[in-house]
C-alpha cells in the first residue's frame, strides 16, 4: 500500500510575479519524527544527538521535510556521518534525487544544536521506499 504526500509552493514578488508548483509524491512508507531540542544553557548550545530519522538508504528517500517552532541560523543539524552543519532557518523541503544528494550522507540519523534561548520543537517527515525496488512518484509540475 502506498501513501501520497502532496505539497505546494507559492511565490509572489511585489504583486507582479507569481510562481506556483504543486507535486504529489507516492511513497511506500513514511516516517514522522517530533523532537525537542533544548535551548542554550550556561553559554553552551543545547544538543540532541543521533535522532533516528529513517531506516533506509539515501536512494530510498523520496521526500524529506524538516521544520521547527524556532527557525533561526543558530538552530542547526548535521547528518550523522556528514561534516557540514545546516542552519534550520526556514522550512526545508527535499524532493527528488538531485536535492537529496546535496545532503551528502544518508540521513538515517541527525544531530541538532540549538544556540537560541528557546526550546525548538522540530518536526521531520520522510516519504520513502520500503523495499529496494522502485515506487512510483510523480504529480503536477510547475
């Protein structure tokens, strides 16, 4: 049985230029992770290490969304096994092999660092293949 993840983007510039896109991603399974990253304490960032995100290989991921109640450059995550911290300063949507490849490593686990004074409620949604075979994906384009 598959699940469908629908998402859309609307961009408007000063009321003159409007771009929109809607997609539907069909996945065999999805994972939802809700975590709390503690705030800075005694001058040290709050951390949460080794958050399990999904069990498969990078090639099995079809959709990844990461968002937080606190969107700030001081809230970062690192793919465990990767080297670069990524600022969670806006909602992040990864859909398709091209953009997912920018993660560099398989996001089975993420580690978070919070340099803000607020607790960060982080939500992660992954749409993925449950098997090594391919699942359909598609939907509307731009």
